[in-house]
C-alpha cells in the first residue's frame, strides 16, 4: 500500500508539539536561538543552540520531552509499524552463540536464546559436557540495561574477571567471580573505561586501567584525561591496587597492560589518540622492582603484541608496510637493525593476527571480506583456512600451548556460525550454528566497484532478493562509515534482512577513511582529506541511481557515530540527492566535538579546531554549521540516547534544532531520543528491536514505498 506523505510543515516558535488532525502539518517545538558567538582564528561563528549543551537544564529537558512527543505521534500513525515490529521480533528470536575461549581445559562462551535482552555466559568442563550458567546479566536489571561489557578468564580457568556497564555508558565496573561456585568475590573496581584486563600467569591478579573518580553530576560529558595502569590482586580492595604506570605530564596517554603467557613480562601498549599509532614499553615480572623499559618510543606506527618466546617478541605492525606485516624483536638486541620480518607485507591488508599452538593465524581483507591463512612462527606458509563463503571471520584466539582454536563466520545473509579448528590435523568442524527463519537462497550479495569524484575506485556490497528488477524504483538503504581505520565487512542484521524481505536494497560502500585497504586508504579520508569520504558516499548514491537500482525519492542514507557525521555532511552538501536520512548518534558539531568525554582523541582523524587549516576544513563540512535556511532537506530521523557518553547527545540536539529551523520543504525532521541507552554497546535486544522498527517504519512512510511486510 502507498502511505501518506506529509505535504506541508510550518516552522515556528511555539510550545505546541501536536500533529494536526489531517496529519498535514508538523509544528516543531520551540528552540530558542541565543546570541553565543565564538572567535576561531579571527572567524566569528554563531552557536545559537549552545544552551542545549546542558542536558539537565529545565529548558533542555522541556525541549527533549516535546521532541519525543512529536516523534512518537508521527511514528504511532504509521500503519506498517506494528507489522514491522512483529516481523523483526519473530526473526530476532533465534539462538546466537559467541566465540569460545578455552582456559585449562574449560570452555567459555556466550549464548542468547533469542529474545533475551543480554546474552548469558556459560562454561563447560569439556566440549561434550553440559553447559553451566556462569553469569546472566538479565538478572541484574529489570529492563536489560546492565550489560556484560568484557570478560577474561584466569589461566587456571578458576576465576572470571568481568565488567558491567549500565545504560550503555562507557564507564565499566570490574568484578571477580569464582567459576566453580558461580559466586562473586568482594572485588569491585570502579572508574574504568576503554580497558581490558590481563591476568598474570599465576592467576593471582590482573592489570587494568582506570581514571580518577569523576564528578557524579557531569561524568557523562566531562573530558577523560590522565588514565593510569594498575595491578589488582584478587581479594584486596581497590584502594590497595598497585599503580604500575602513569604519566602526569601526558594527560592524553592511555595504557593497556598485557601479561605474557610465560609470566615473565608485562607489555604496555600506549596510545595518545584514536589513530592506530602506539608505543610499546615493557617490564620484567621475574625481577623485583624492575624498571619500565621503552622498547618503541615513537608514535609513528601501529604495533600489536602477539606473543613471545623468552626474549623474542612478535608484533603486527604497519611500519614501512601500509598493509601490515609481522615482525620479531629480540629484547636482547632491540635496535631496529636487528628487527626481523617474519611475514612480509602482501597485496591485501592484514586485519588481525594471533599466535595459537605455535602457529600464526592471519586474517586478511580482500576487497573488504575475510581470507585466513595459517603460517608457522618462521613465516612459512602452512595452509589456507577454508571459509563457507564471502563474509567476515573473528576469533583464532588462544595460547601457544593450545591445540585448538575457534572462529566465527558471518555474512549479509549468513547468520553467525562458530567453528572449531584443530591444529593437529587441520580439521575444521562446526561447533554451533544459528538458525533464522528465512531462506538465504532467496537473496544475493553482489560486490561492485564505482568511481568517486577524484577517480578513486571504491567497492560496494549490494544485497537484495534475487531477481531484482533495475527499474529505478527500488527503495534503497545506503549505509556508510568511513573513518578511524574501521573496516565495514559483511555482517548479519535482522533489520537489514526484513528490509530486503520487504523488497528493499541494502547497499554498503567501503569508503576511504576506513581500513579496508590499509593505512593509505585510512589516511586518504583523514583531516584535510575528510571531504574524500563524503565524495565517496555521494558517488555511491549516484552510482545506485545511474545503474537504475533506485532514484532519489526512493533512496535513504544511514550511518551511526562517525557514520552519523557522514550522513549529516552529505545531507547538507547534497540535500537534492536523497529521499530520506537516518543519522544515528552522530558527531554534528565539528568545532566543539573535542570538548566532551573522549572527543579530544578524534582530532587524530578529524583534525583540531585549534589548528587554523584544520579549522577551515572542519567548518567547511561541519553538519551543524552548513545548514542553510530556506533549503528543502529530505525527511530525516536523528537518533541519539541520553546516556551516550562517547558522542554526547548535545550533537544531535543542536543539529536537530538547527535543521528544523532551516527546513523549507515538506519532509519531516524528527529526533528519537532513547532513554537509559548509550552509544550502542550493550543495548538490550528489545530496545534494538524498537529502534530498528522505528527506522524502517519511518522509511516506509517517507519514501512513499509499496514495500510489503511479511506478517
């Protein structure tokens, strides 16, 4: 059926948020325009919605309430919404299994029976043993908003170190639980963020990183500086934790400690931004009061510690190898002239590397899909690991003494499947398979290449039902990211499946700024070259139109986080090209992003407003600052969450207020503000279903589509 489109929108300063009886007008909530003006290098920039940066003020809370009321009223009237929700719920109700970790002959993995808000952690004494529940986060909150953020098991398999986050916040609290008893010990470690734990070989304690206790009232917006590395001994209070390393003179430095398997070393990785360039320091653990030694002390490349054999250490690095290589460094001869290349740079980028059973497992990206090779520690090729098809793998973790490892495989129409890989006979066998109520043979995934504005060849995955007719009328969802060296690879999404089931196309281009082709691809979308990312996305949209997959009235764009910035920038640069936009938790104010939580880290990718040339580039594409009153913008649904302490919601608040004020066309501009939710991590399943329901219902409505929802 064809759904009614809004035909007229009046924009004014009014307290009313009611949708009129004939559904022909939207009156947006009042959004006062203040007189705040900032001076950047002599350029005066107005910021009329600065007051929205105080999320707890009475004025902001009233605006939030009014906006949510308006959005709810709009979404509630969409006829297909409940049918979409039912279909999403039905398909989401399938068993899902996480990767398996083996410690001392015990196996640990997460499992979700289908509609559990959070997956449950289990362990087994053997692969054929009955699983025992170890931790069920669903019992920790009524609404499923307490999530298991991270966990690691001690080398003897007897202790579980795990962290919990609440309402999607990046703040995490670490606990210790006995595996046999299933009970928590008294240990509770607060104010940790962006940290894993690493158990010592004796299983008596672990390393973790934390910040000073924040201001409770402003902990979701204050900047995060001065992280410190600690050692925690099990059974002692946090106040007794040993400070291992900090740098009061380097407030940006962040630390990750990794204890070597042989128990002799602590390896300290040090980052100072979101750019994948780090330092490597180490400390001997078998010598009392041993000093911290600087092995690599220049932020010039990425170094991922893989393992060691006595003083010989293996790293994955992109030093002199933009597509990465594996090197060995002998601590007894650490000079660079003695470094050895174990696995040289190839024609494809190494995405991940690990050492299991004295073998190197190397996951390459070949045009943004996974290829896995197994090499010896001498770099000699052993075999290709056979995969089920074109998709993405994860896993291959373990110890040098292990004789097995596990990995998962997923594709756009292939639900997650976990495999066991036996090293003695190179046998790969199925461990757990997810069964979703659909026929994958009804769908197809194509990879095509298109040309961006400057002639760069860019790949794009295009997924749809088989037999799709290229008539220019297919509703299309174009999703992108393009930043921070993050690669978009095939993944399984029930929401995307329902969209394709209804007859829609899902397209995902691999934009510059990501890591699909190594360092050069990433750097081509950074700082002063960030416009390349937007050009790539706009060219992807134009390619879909030129090839008659779709047309502007049927084309929607979407992205989250840095992808939300992507949507905002393309929306302001080419409002005529798109029929709709979904902008999730986006970075929209490019002149103040570095003022909140960890935003300062992103200057490595975006550049800094404090630098004149970078300021000019930021101002040129900042979504908030490039909205033009009197422009007809496409229908837009902005999405954020009140507990997002990574990309704070004020970005979305200010952008929405400005976009509503600028809109001159008939298309709706709405914002969906989730409560008790964060940037996306740990989101309860039912909240995820609600969010995707609203996204798809919004697209069905505003694209005027005849998509058919399966009941």
